C-alpha cells in the first residue's frame, strides 16, 4: 500500500488536472485531445520507459536527449544521402545506440564511476557526433515518412490513434512486463535497493548494469526514430534538454530518485501530466510557454517533498520496529 | 594554499601550458598581446576573459562538490540574475541593479541549500528543480524577450578594465581571493571538507554540517549571480534562453579537472579556476585551428573520459605510476 501511494497520488493529480481543464474549456473533453496527448508525447514516453529502469536501479542517464538528436541526424543522412531503405537505417541506428549504451554501462560498472559523470561524457559525445555529421536540419521525404505519420485508427469524436502513439503504448506495456514480471526487473529493483547486498546474493551486477544502460540508449534510439517520423527531419539540435523532461516525468510518476522504488504506470502518468500542462497552455492562449517549465518545476518540488516525507515516515516506523537496531 | 598550489596542481598546470603551446602552434599570433584603450587585448587575454563565467561558477561549485553535493541549477541562476540586472539597469541606479541580481542569486542558493540541508533531499534532485524551473522564471522576468540595456555602469563588467586587466577577469580574481581568504584563512575549508568526507562523523565531532551545507549552496548562488552579471554585461543584454545554458556541466567538469573528487572531502579553488581556464583554452584552440566549433563537445567528452580514467577507484591499483596517482588523489 505504502509503495503504491505515490502512483495513486500522481494519478489523482492527473485526473483532477484533466477535470479542471475540462471545466474551463468544454472542448477539452474529446478523444481528439486525449489521443493528441499520446501522439505529441510519444517520443518522451518511450525514452521515459528506459529512464525508469535506470532510475529504479539507482542510476541516472543524462545522454538520452543527445542520443535522440544523434539518431535523427543519422537517419536523415542514411536515408537521404546514402539512400538506405528506412527500415534498414532503423535497424542500423538501433544497433549503434545499443552499443553506445552498453559502453556507458561498462564504464560505470568496471571503472566504478558515478553514472552522472559517465553519462555526462556520453551526452557531450553523442551531441558532438551529431554536430559532426551535420549542423543543418535535413528534411526526410522517404515514402515511409510521408505515409506512416498519417496512418491512424480513427475514433469517434475526431480522435486518431496514430502509429507513433501505438508504438509508445506498446513500449510501455513491454517495459512494464519486463520490470514487474521478469527476473531482470527484480534484479533492477534489487540494485537500486542495495548494490552490495545484491552482489553478495550472487546477482551478476555488472551484466545487469550494462543491460540497463543498453536498454536506456536503445529506447532513446527508438524515441529518436519516432521523433524523426513526427518531425520528418533530422536535426542535430533536436531534443535538447529532453533528459530533464524525462527525469522530471519519471520522478513525478512516483519513482524514487534514490532507486529501488517505482512503477512503470507512474511514469506513463508522469509523461501525460507534462503533456497536459503543455496542452493547457496551448488551449489558454494567453499564457506563455515558459509557464510549462515553472509548472513542471513546482510539480517536481511537490512530488519530491511528498516522497521525502513518505520516506522519512517509513524510516522512522521501521526504526521503531527494529527497536534499537539501526538500519544501515 | 597559494604556496601549496604549484606542487598539488602540477598535472593541471602542465596540461594548461601544453594546450597554450598547441594553440600557439596552430596560431602563431596567439601570445601577441597589445595594450589599447587602457586595456589588454589578444587571444591569451581572451581565454581569461571568455573563461570568466565558468571560472566564477567553478569557485562555488568546488565548495558544493567538496561537501559531496552538486549544484545543477547554476546555469539557470545565471539566467535569472542576468535578467534581473539587465531589466533594472536602465531604470534604477547601478547599486540597486547589482544588489537585486546578487540578492536573487542569494535567494536561489538559499532555496537549494534549504532543500539539501534541511529537507535532506539528494543534491542532484534538489537542484534539478531550480534547473528546470529557473529558466522559466528568467523568461518570466524578461517576458520572453532579450532585454538590452545601455547603462555604462553595468556594461563595465563586460568591457571595462582594472589596471589594464579586463573587468571580468578582475571579478574572478577578486572572488577567488575573497573565497580563498574565507575558507583557507579560517577553519571553514576544513569543516567543509569534513562535511563531505563523513557528514555524520563531522556532526558528532561538533561541526555544524547543516550550516556548512547551507552556506556552500548560498555561496554557489552568489558566484552564479556574479557569472550572470558578467555574461549579461558582455552582450549588453539578458537572453533567458541561452545565458548560462549547459554551463553547470562545464563548471562541474572544471572542478573535476581541478582534481576534486565527486565523492567529496577535498577541493582546491585555485585548481578549479585553472580547470575552467583549461576548458576555455581548448575551446579557443579549436576555434583558432579552424575546426568547426561543434568539435568542442567531442573534445570535452574525451577530456571527461580521461579524467575519469585517472580518478577511477578501479584503476588506481593498475596504473604504472601508482605512487603518483595516489598522492595526486590525496591532495
């Protein structure tokens, strides 16, 4: 129950926020708005799934925004200049991204360095690499790029469930299963709880760490593919600062930044809350875009303070229960 | 401190000189310095001048990292303070504009410090809040525009000079002297290192760890606001979107190049500033050599990796120059 509380609060905040928006703007309550929320935040959702694994394991990945940028430029060059079929380019870029993540994971584990500084180097490297490939925005006009974004299941009320949104939903379902059902998922939680204890239990910490960062970069690559489909272009400046939005979405979704606690569903709601704020500001029309940042910051603070008080309460209770035996 | 610096910072000083030498090879007029309009000009002077904002940030960041913390919000705080100074400069006297900007930095630092020291939130998370919201606040102040000003008093921080030295460099030097005097002239530096080394043991030994933590974040906010003033004066305007963008990462990098450990417990202010100058010298070198400026990021990534390798706990036993590696890590 205690573990579920942050997710329940997040969900309640989203529902209340949505209800308030509907009260103010009657047009808000339509399938069109709801499904646009999914389509517009698809790339953020996909990358947030990977970040959820990283943060639950007690790490952080600052490189995801740069990896998205790199992916879009790589795809644009591979498809437009080298003439590769889009699907081959997709496979190629996913392999590159996965290798990049595996390398970061290996450095984090084998050199025993903090993930913060290693992924910071990865962020510089990926952004620098995309700048080296091209500094201009390259439009992509392959057939797949003109057809796929328009392909959608039409719903009553003007809503369109696009392919992009479906990819995101599928990634969330797959990520949720991987985190909550498999042995790998259990290991991720264990790592975030206590690394040393996990290693002593016989879990292969190194392998899991490398897999976690591989997964994060792989999903960032997939997110980059979706981003390039969404914008039909490749730009080395694309997705600057997305790592912050992603971390914010995961934290607002009730995942503890110290690791060991969190749910995939919470991240999904966290992404939707960020999308809801942006949509509200678009609907309102008089508010400026910077209010998105301020509102996200305020929400971030509220959730972190809430979590902190929860952790404090839980810690006090368990200490009382242990009757003098202080937890390490 | 000043006497210990040459011994402790040998690798950094050698690296800085090596980069300057490379710059000189790439561009033979690199060391040409001339005196004009009461001020020094030249590529070398430019390295110091352009490096000033990151150098200022690295002074505060060094103290924060010494307590095992990190301040991700300094870039956003720069934007806020630059916006405050620029929007008040033409309508109010200079002391008011400067005071308001410094006060804004102080408040931001206080906020971070309260979250970390009183609420006990992890530093990386606590300062993430202001990093996200701060740029929004700065845009709120400038109303999304680039606010320009013409007040010569504020512009002095960008184009003026003290005894021929560019004003920005003088500000860095003054702040460095003041901070060194404060932390090394008293026991404060020792207490800051103790807090980072083992907060619990230090608290039991009577160190006011909470006050120390609060103080370093406030000081970091103050340094960030000075950096914001210098950056705004440099372009005679405040750009809430781009002022200080990603500079927090450069500041962390500068402190790490300066030999500090991200695990806290030791710091050198002089070497942190030298780290900032190393970064700037590399940037200038890349520009002079005609490589695209985008090359910067790749070079920075390589430097981070190199510093990681030197600092890595796993590699210390393997390194051939084991003794040297150890002694450098200790200091």
